[in-house]
C-alpha cells in the first residue's frame, strides 16, 4: 500500500543485492518500500521490460513521495544492458526526456534520487557482461585505454620514457581491429552523452540527489577520464550540492534509500571511524580508483552524516584492513597477515558499549576468514552489531553495511524496528560474504552443493546471533557462481 512515507525503488536489475537486500532493510526498518515485479527486471541476458517499467512508474509515482531510480535501468534496461545495448543515441535521448521531462505523470513532484553508472573497462577477455568482441579483445582494449590516459596526462611508467609510452599506445591500438575500436568508442560516447544529459536536465530540478558511480574502476582509463570530466561539469553547472561522482555501483540504491529515509528524520546519527591499519586506509582497493579512506568518506558525505570522536558519536564504524593492498578471493590473492589488526579490532569491539558497523575490506570478493573465525570466538556483544558487509568491492561493502546499520538506528528511534527481520538480514550477509564467497564458492559449484556445505555455517551464525527456527535456501539466480541468492526464511 502506497502512503506518504513510501519510497519507490527502480533497481539496477533483478540480482539479490539489487532487489532483495533493499527489501530486507525495509522489512526490519519499517520503510514502506515499493518495488516493481522482479520478473520484469533485467538479468544477465535480457534487459528490463521497458513498457512494464513505464506503466509501473506511471502507477506508483502518482502517489509515492520519494523515488529512488536506477537511471541505467530506466534508459537501457539494466546495468549489464548499459554495456551491451544497441540503442541509437536518439532512442536514448527519448528515454532521458521521458523521465526528466515529466512524461511520467507526477515525476517532477517527487523527491527523485537518481544514480547512473560510468561504464567500466574490465581487464579480462570475457563477453559475459560485455559486448561479444570482449572475449577476444577485452584485455587489449583495457591496455589501450590505460595507455591513452597515461599518454594524455603525461604520466610515465617506471623505466619508460614518454616517447616509449606513446609508441606502446600506438602499438596497442594496432592490436585491436578498427571496427571493434570504433564501435567501442561510439558506445562509450553514447553512454557519456546520456550522463551529461542528466546534468543538463537537472536545471529543471528533477533530482533531489544525482549520483554518477564509477563501476569497477581502476587508476587509469577512459572511465577515469570521463569521471573527471563529469566532476568538472557538475562544478561548472554549480550542482556540487546536488550531484556527486563516487566509486561503486551495486550499493548506490541502498545508500540513496538510506539518504531518503534520513531526510524525514529530526536527528541524524553521527559516526566515528576506526581503521585498524594506517597503511591499509591509504591503499587503492581492487576495482576502484580512489583510496579506501576516500571511498568511505564519499559514501558518508553522500549520506550527509557528521564524523565525530568515539565518545561523542552515535555509531562506531570499524573498517578491517590489511596493511597491504587488498587480497582477492576470486584470484586467490592473499593480503599480508592480518592477525595483529584483527586482535586490535576484536579488543575494541569487546570493550565498547555502543552500536557498531563492521566493514570487512582485507579482501575483495568476500570476508577475511581469519577475522570471522576470531569474531565467532570473541566476547563481542552481538546485539551492538548494527551492520556487516564484506563482499565484492570496497564501496559495495561500505555502502551496504552503512545502509543496514543506519536504517536500524533510525528504526529504533522511530519504534519501527523488527529485530527478527534484522537478524535475518545480518545472517544473510555473514552467509553470503563469508560462508559462500570466502569458503564454499568454486568454479562449477552446484546449488545442491551450496545448500549442503552452507548448513554448518547456518548453525554457527544462527547461534552467534541468537536466531532459532529458520530455514535457508540457496540458489544461483544468474546461473553463474559470482552471486548466490541466500533466502533466510
């Protein structure tokens, strides 16, 4: 039922993180979240049913006062489709105009929180989420893009002169067929044009907040150049209070949903940041172009929250790090030993008597097993745990953990907190980020194997969190091992 406190959400796609995690947060926080039917949203191989999306928006937006919208889903039909679509520029402009121009009834009357991705450039040969030619030329296009950035900015590689770098860039372009490179440039140009249109159309006061997300980025490349250009355009249009460019993508809907919820509150929580590694906070995490500290600050700034010292803050945000660059569970890369940092974090959490949020960033693509084992055997009061995440990228983990914890804090203040629903949400994160991603997952794993191997972890975390009489069912919604759907009933 739609009411004056409702938040309508058009997700990126139908993945669990896009569709189910916002719903879990709404279930424990009392937010009246309005979602489209999941079956009409985009997946790995198909875009959203745009006709259904149009009709859904027309129905919901006449009544819901707040709209969090994935602009990739609205324009292209989903995140993957933004990288693979065959729309003409005119067709894309019409989609932009339909939303920003008010063709969706009531859209100009809403508090609209929009987010759009800056197209990534993955460094691998696979066309699963990219155009067909990526299976043959993905790594070559990444290298060409990286070298173009360095040459254009006068950045030199160690032991390589600018002239030698220029020659390497020229040679890299020769390794990619002319028609492939031309198509790739055209595709990026169309997507950049759409992003610039959102800025232009913001003069019509379409957005309460507009986020451009750097999807799976790195330090150099066309996507980084585009991010810098969009930042300049935001400044030129004097939209610095309205629009931002930040790392991440999959977590942005959660952050904006939380921002919308905070807007209606009389008081916002203040945060204290505790990093258990000085060296780690200045590292550039995998799949991002900013330091860990910068990425976390961007998420907090987007939420409009104040950072205070430990005694004056409402919530302690603990960031677990390695002293080295992040490890990566997918590529079997271990960081340096985290034992000392874990001990420092554990001692802190055992002593404090206030809410805490734990962001687990020693690894990309899953939890630090050493940390989780230490936490299970600790004397931490888990009633004080307001949020946890340790999946995929630094920004993914940060945004989702903050969203879980801050929405719990708001719900408790409003007497709308559902403790059982919260524990199920927290259990899902531990089972997904630790049990599945860091312990169970492997190439070729089946749903039957996942459901069998996850049971001991279900028992351990259920005991830790004090949950009884639950059932857990696991599946692979996109028929690949990258993401699992863990349904806690």
